[in-house]
């Protein structure tokens, strides 16, 4: 018989609906049952593409004996971390405080009121059963011990990442930036790119920071490492060489063996990174990555409603990576091209991954002389390679596919929207922009209710109102959409969502943005999200949004809020650059300044296209006619003109983009 998850929409929750565990979704029914029966709560958190979540389900949650223990002594609640990131945030902090580590599956045992007393990540079946029995016995015999520990742990959760009010610096110096960069650079891996660690995550926001910093501070060593890293990732097994798109991370230090799940949020940010890197240093490899990732997303992740799905599972047929890997003989489908393709993608008879003769396609850039030896020019090879990949993709498409998480999250769609806009501005491919506008329309049609953003479209179970990241990344995406199109609908929507978000999430007294709104369900703590992770923090993103909107609308209130929050975080940035990379990007803007480039007159988008041929990492672009934006007001006329503005001062009207570039170069020295 199905448990209480049977009516849920989340693919992750539905994966557990036939477990013998009497799972409940998070909600009043489960929480009330725990209090009425004085039972401890198990809060088990994961997501549909999580490999070890599947393993623990098979080993423990489908085990009748373990299920009997859980059902007898506990109220068991399953949570999709992507659907309820606010719950995940609190219990992740709890487990980190208890164990100094975290991850998924995340399993917390709590008092009947939800306060945690024990937790961890993956448990082996025997260990999980022993933990359950021991804690159930303690709750029966010595409940005061559990209550005392819960009180102390909850206090720790509430205090974690609370930042004191700091003075707002009058200016930020280059030395402030170097104090962040110098210890951070020591982690660079000169052999394989990225950082000297395994597993290796792409961390796109880290490399966007270094790209901007290296350019603005003329640090060629850093720029070279960024491009070296991007080439290694694009050539590695972490990138799907056949179908496009990146896996979440590689388990090794060489970008070779991916953890095969593909997430929308990674690929949206990587579209931005590779597009920006191409602007700074054109490379056909980057262009291929962007185009192939776009094609993958359109082919495998797009819902007819214009929004994108969340993720593809790592497993198919119960085997991790089975959909994406090849045996040597399978390349025979290429006929005359088989041998060259095997050499190019490092396909071995003995296999390049496991002892079972399984291969993960990857490219070794040191071996590319084989292409010229085979008689191909660079252009000829690029065309021929497309044909080879197309045949392999068709062959692979006949396999049983990995599971699809069909949730549509506002935050992740906004990240992908911005990636598409950044790709459009670099490569001027209208398809990229059309798909981006489709996402924006999806957000407005399906993820907005009475002027408030939703976390995902409503279903028959519930409506989940937006968290701070839903607002922050949608605002960021709409600003970028305005800059690409000069359509003021998007910048006005960005402003409207900001005006909605500030009273919902900002606490004036302590100068911070909370992750959950003031009107959200009350949990055991209300937390801020300060540190940047694989996705930048919602706080750093909303702060960067407010700085931009403050410039575009000449709104001092936005700037004052951004200044206050940034000042509180600033002392922490140099302690761990990688975890404050988006804050560090804002530090670059505060030190080097932001160029506001205003284009007026008919057909201003042609000049915007010309401007985007240049890499200017610290610019805001605006344009159009009959605009009410302060920098464009009273600058009407059919004749094309451009103005370079900074610190509330604008240049004389310039007759070409070349003149704007010359002005920037002269001012930068």
C-alpha cells in the first residue's frame, strides 16, 4: 500500500510512496501527530537526482524490519530539499554543528516540536537500525537528556552565521581585494585546473570572479588559470562530450569521472561563464560548449510551458552513468570514423573507467595533433565532429533514459534565463534570447501570484511562496534581459519584485536579508543565507541587484540597503574567498567602479551588439527612446548616441561605440 506521499507532486517524494515506511510529507498533519502521540520525528531530506539517497532507500527504507522500527517509534517525514530549501537549510546547519560535515541524504531525529537531537547523512542499514533503537530507548527512559541537548543545539542553529553590524567603509582599496585573492590562488591546481582537491565541482561563480579580477587588475597568471580550468572542464568527462551539458561534479581530480547527475542550475551558470570567457578570450571550444549545452537543455529539459525541469538522475536501470558510457565496440556505429573517434574520445578496449571495460568519453588536448595527421583543418574537423557526435547521440538515445525531476523551480529557471541572455549577448544567437524570454513568460504566468513570486508553480497540494533566492535570481535575470533588449518591461518588473522583497525579507535592525519571508511558516529558526556555494547566496545576489537598480533608477534607498548588508559581510570575505565569491565580485565593482553605458536613438540595439564584442566586466548597459530611466531621460532623438557615465557624471554624447571604448581605456589608464 502507498503511504502518505502518494498524492505529492515532487518526483523525489513519489519515489518513496511505496516504501513500507509510513512517510508523511512535511505539514500540519505529521507535526500534529508527533505532538499528540509524543513521538520523535525523523526528518529525512534528499532530492530526486541524489545517488546515495537512492542507495539508502534501497537498503533501509525498503527494509521491512527497519521500516517497522521507524513506524513504531517515530513519525517519519520526507522532504524534497529543492521544494523546501528553508527546511533543508535549518537541518543541514544542525547536522553540520553535530558532525562537522553535511550532505544528502540528510537524516535528522527531532523532538516532537521539530528541534533536532541527532543527525547525519548516509547510514548503513545496521547502523541506522541501531541509531533508531538507541534513541527511541533514550526518549522513553531519559527524555530530559534529549530536551536539554535540543535546547542547546537549537540555540546554536539560531546563532550560526549571525553577523554583527559593521561600519560602512568610505572606500574599498585594491589591498582589500588582494587579501582575498592571494591566499585563494594558493589552492590552484596547475596540473589539472580548478583547485587541488577531489571531488571537483565546477563552481562557476568562482571562475567568473577570477575572470573579472584578472582582467581588471591585469593579472595574466590568474586569467591563464581560469582559461586552463575551463578547457580542462570542457574536455573532461564531467562534460557530456556526446550530448552537451555538465554533470554536477567529478569524483576525481582530473575532471574525468563525473557524478552523472545533471542539474539545471549548474548548466545555467556555466552558460554565463563560458560566454563571458569567450568574450575575454575567444575559443571555439567555449562556443561549442555553449551551443551544445543549449541544445541539450532544449531537447531534454524544456517543458512546453516555456519553463525548464530541474535535473536528470545519475542512474538508469539502477546503474550510475549507464546511459552516458560506452563499450569499445559500440563505436562501430561510426563505421569508417570509428577508429579516429575512439582515439579522439579516449575509448579503450580495456575501458578507461572501470574494470568492466566501460568508457567515459573525454578529450586530451595534448593529443589533438591526431586531427591534422588525419588530414583535417580546424574548420573541417569542427564540422566533421558535429556529424560524429550526432551519430553517437542518435545511438545513445535508444537506451533507457535516466530519471527526470520534472519540478520547475523559479530560482533555477531564473539562473538558466540569465545564462541564455549572457550567451545571446556574446554569440548573438536569436534562439538563445527567444528561449530566455520564454522562461520569463513562464515565471510570470506560472510562478507569480498577486505580484508575489512562487517557489514553483502551485499544484493541488499547496502553494509555496518564493524564498529570497527566487526573488534575487529573478530580479538578476530580468535586469540582464533588459540590458540585452532595452525592453523596460523587464527592468520595471525587476524593480517591482525588489520593492516586494525588501519588506518581506530585510531586517533593518540587524542589516541582513533572511532567506524565508516574514509571512512564511514559522520554523525553529529563521536564517540568512550568507555564504556563496555552488549557487551564489541569495543575500549576495539581492545585494548586487540593489546596487544595479540603485544606479539604473538613481534610488538611494536601494544603495543604502546594499551598502549596509555588504559592510556586515565584508570582514569575512578574505577568510574564505571561494565561499564569498559573489560578494568578492561586488567588491571589484566597489573598488574599480561600474561603467554605465547609455545608448539613445533609433536602432540602439545595433550599438549594444557592437559593444558586446568587447569584454567590459564592470558595465551596465541601458538604452532606448522616450525612457523614464534617469540616465536616459531628456536624451531623446533619432540619431544614435552613446554616453559613458560613472559616479553621477556622464561624458558628452559619443558618435560611436569605438569612442566609448577609447574613453574607457583612457580612464583606466
